[in-house]
C-alpha cells in the first residue's frame, strides 16, 4: 500500500476552549480535503472549570489560564505541529505573551476577523465580558457597537452554559434579540467574537462568525507552501 507523502502543514489545536467548539473545528478540517485525511493535532487543555467562569463572567485576568495553555503548546510542539491554533477570542489578550513561549506561528483570530470587519463602517460585537472589557476588537478601520451592561452580563452567562452544554432555546432567542438590538444601533454586521456562540447555530446573513473565520484561516494555512 502506497503511503501519501505529507503535503500539508499540521495544525496544533489547543482544545477544550470549549470542547464542542474543538470538535466542530476538528470535523470541519478533517472533512475539508478530497484526496486525503489531513494531519491534525489536538492538546486538550486541562484546567479547573472555575477559571473559565472567572475569565468569561467576572473579567478576571486571563493569565489564570496561561500555564495550562503553555503546557498544551509544548505538547503540540513535541508532537510535530507546524503552527498553533488558539480557538478562543477572549484568550487572544494573551497572544503577545504566548508568542514568546513558542517558536511556532500562532494564528491571530482577532486579526483574521478584523480583515472581514474592516469592509464595514460599524459592527456590533457579541463576546465575553473580558473580550469587551479589553476592547480586543477596537480598530481604526471600523466602529464597534457594544451591548448594554445588563445585556453583556447575560451574554457571558449564556457563553458558560453553551460551553457546559446547559444552554436552551431561550439562550438562542436572547442572542438573536441581541443581534437585532445591535443592528438597531447601526451595526451593519455582527461579530460573534466567541467561537462557542456559533454552537447555537443561529442563521443570519449579517453574522461574522469567528469560528468559521478561524476554520477558513487554518485550512488556508494547512495548504500554504513553505
């Protein structure tokens, strides 16, 4: 039996941020190529769940999770990954710090999403409280419209429920209402600046889905010649 010669770069995915999102990204990438199954590495970051809640809902310092992220990166390096994928918008506040811990390239999710958003004058954002607080998507190329304080609190609570598979139809209904609220404030597009929000499977032509954007960016990187 003839083996296929390695023709694609191997992504190293930091998994568990959250688990369903990791699985969806893996499946999307694994089924993307017609002639062969691609090499994909995943290191599922193991960390206490309370850290997740503190960062998403309470806007605590993302450095709480940094040691666990670095551990996964080292595992992915040792396993032969060609580049790193961090499928979490919120943790991109750590990107500059994390880059110092590895010789591998890390895909910048915020940058990839912003490349699309810059085509619009004003965009709304649905994200964790930490992402909003850190203003990760503030950009000279477009204006960002944010939810109200109480709305933001509810969004972060919903995010935790999604990650833990406890969300229900009311959560989906609330996020849909938030899309409409942000549009009423003038947003031309709505960034789902949380890869887990995508798991609610809300259909709206005006969503810029960071999970989909990330999958597309990883796919392009996999087939890019050195």
